[in-house]
């Protein structure tokens, strides 16, 4: 199933099958550094490695869920009053939440801006955001640098 069409659900842990619960426990142990290898994690929780690998990408820890819909965007902005404000308004219109902004000092009338945007409320809108930014006067060279 295409990622943008996948459905996710909040489910109480106690009604999940044991293999999914143990997969989550193993992932948490790996993420927090309690163990260094998958072998150690699955041994401690009592799960086979094959079951871990079968389910690991299908169950997400809360910290992974949040990252799933973040995107980093690089763009060149013409050095003109209100340009960054225009970008932030477009992000808000699409339903994104700006997490970080890094902007260089304008050189030769152009500044590089990097935005990290949480698109968790509008997962399908990442491409739409890129297109809207590309259409705006004063915004140049819009690139999606990373997602997830």
C-alpha cells in the first residue's frame, strides 16, 4: 500500500497481539540503548527475530510516529521584506507546523532558508506545499531534503 494511503490507528496496548507488543518492547529497548542488537532485544522480550522483522515497520513507537510526517525544505528567497512571512503563511495554510527555521544572511539579493515542517495533520499535503512554494514570486529552487 502506498505510504500516503496507509491508515494508522491508535490502539490500546492490551488488545494488541503479543507479537506486536513484544516488537514494540524490543524497538524501545533498541531506541533507548538498553540493548545494542536486535538479537539481544528479541531474546530479552521472548520474540523470534523473524517476527520482529515482520512487524518492526508496521508498529511505530510514539517518537517514530511524530517523525513520520516531518519534512525538511530548502529554498532560496529573494531578499525582500515579508518573504519569510509569506513562506510561513503558506505552510500554515496547508496545515503544516514549522518546527525549525535556519536562514543565511542574504548574498547577492538571495538568502537560503531551511525549514523543518511537521505535516502530521496533513500527510498528503507535502507535495502540495512544495508546489505552492514553487509558484510563489520571490521563492526560488524549492527542494525537499528529507522526509520522515
